[in-house]
C-alpha cells in the first residue's frame, strides 16, 4: 500500500498545477480566453517568434517525458498486466487460441465484434475456474456480450439496463441471433479452417431449422445501485434460486463502473468481477463541481459518487473535473492516425457562446451552445438555426 500511496501522491502533485488547464475543452479555450490565462507570456512570445522557439520545444519535450514516467504501464510496482493475471490464475492457459473460438461479425460492428469475442472468452474461462450460478451483465445495452455468453458458452445471463428501449432492442437482437445461430457458427467454423463458404440466399435463410435451446438469457429494467437485490431479480427472471454471481459489463458508463465495484465489495454472493468501464466524464465526483449540462434526469438517479472510491483519496478530497476525465478516455493513437484537425463547428459554437454571454453576462458558465447540424458549413446559418431552435443546454 505504501508503494501505491507514493505513486498516487506523485500523480496528484504533478496534476495539481495544471488542473484548470487539463479541464479546458476546445470550446472553453476560446470562450474563456485560455491563451491569455494558461499560456505563459514566455511561451507565447517564443511561439510568436518561431526562430526563438527551440528552447520552448525542449521544455515541452521534458514535460512529455515527465508525463510518460507516470503512465500506468510504467508503474510496474502497483499494476499487473493481463498476461500476469492470466499466468497467476491459470498457468497461462487462458485466452490461448483454440478450436472453439468463433468470429461472428453479424449484428455488430468489427470493433464491437473484437471486444465481444475477447471479453466473452475471458469470462467463460475465468468461470471455468470459479463457477457461478448466474452472470449479471450490468448496462446490458443491446445484449452484445450477454447473448454471446448465453448462446456460445451456455452461461445463464441476466442483462440489466436502465433504459426500456435498450432492453427491447436487446430482446429483438436475441431473437434474430438465435434464429441464425446454427448457420453463423457453421460459417465461422469454415472460415477458421480457411474455407470460404458460399453465400446463403434468402431461400436458405428461410429454411434453416434451429435446435431448441434453454432460456439462458433474460433481461430486466433496473437502475443499478450497490443495494439492488440481484438474487430477487435473477430469481424472478429465471424462476429459480441463485447463490453465486459474476458481475460483468462491457463499456459500463458513468457511475456504473464504480457501482459494480461497490456491489462486488458489499454483496458476498458475487464471487467474480470482470468489468470494462467507459464514459468516465459522466461519473459523479464528490469534490468537483458538476459541469455536465446534459441529461439531468439520468444524472439525478445517481445518488452516490463514482469518484473517488478509496479512503485515501477521499481524505485528500481529490478532484479531477469532467473535461479532464473526458480527455483521459480519448484515443491519442486514433487522433494521430486520422491526422484530422477538429471540426470548425467547434469554433462556431465557441464564437456564438461568446456573443450570447456578451449580451447577457448572467449566462456565463450556466449555458452551453449544443451540437447542431450545420449543412451549409457557415457560421451565420448555424447561428440562425440555434436561435430558431434554442439549441443550448441549461
């Protein structure tokens, strides 16, 4: 723990002077004139005079090096790689390629297909070492992960989502997937052997006969908190009793990732946790002002805080901020690969916000110009649309 506390202290001390700057959104950069407030006069002068900027870039290189020293991947004393985890619990047998691996790309994107294949195989093999009665898929969405666990690995899965429309979509997708499962698995097996099967026509699809399968996948609507009675939900869904659970989730948004950790800690019948979080900008912070202007109905359901979780960080009243959390979740590699500059609509939104606040200073930090289609690509067209539709968030 002392090593962990030491690393946390190093990170927080490094971030503290830059707190306001790392919470700078591209729109805020213009609306709040961050060029004047956060960029030192030294740097501004050197950038304005490129011939004298070499020293500035040297300092930037040193700054980047300091950042990299604090990467999690460079903190071997407090983190474990997935390879290390696998080696420790199964002598390296997990996630090795096997004849049972299936690559089924239908009903999802290539990215989602890859995520579902890796996650479902990992969960299946973890549960072969620590069997449970039922898997809880938190934030089930369209049922990508849960339906694969139920169909391919024959696990009993309860998918839970707060959105009724998501649950309905998951059930529709489940029916389509079950109907086509035999043909999809047969095709995937042939492809894995290097054989390209003939494309199936409409007639072939219509005549497929499916085997009867047990109802391994159920869904329900529930906003998950650490106090939810999962035994009751699973019992009602499957008409049975359950003594042990695995909590999983693929892209658990906002507070849900933190809530899954709390459920695992507080409810003894959860024996396994395998969760991949996302959307950390939607987490409720205990010591940071809520800067989110979006879906306040959903936000108000979050009575608990998602960050910080540890007593150590709570004691220091650590805060990050929404924009910092959002930037931390962005893929720098994807941005570099695309080689694209930010869309100019961001500048238009910033300019319009400056004009609105200029006419009424009381609106400062209380409204944001929202996203809107700008088909003509001009500032004047966008501003007219915003004025007509009142596209801003309070």
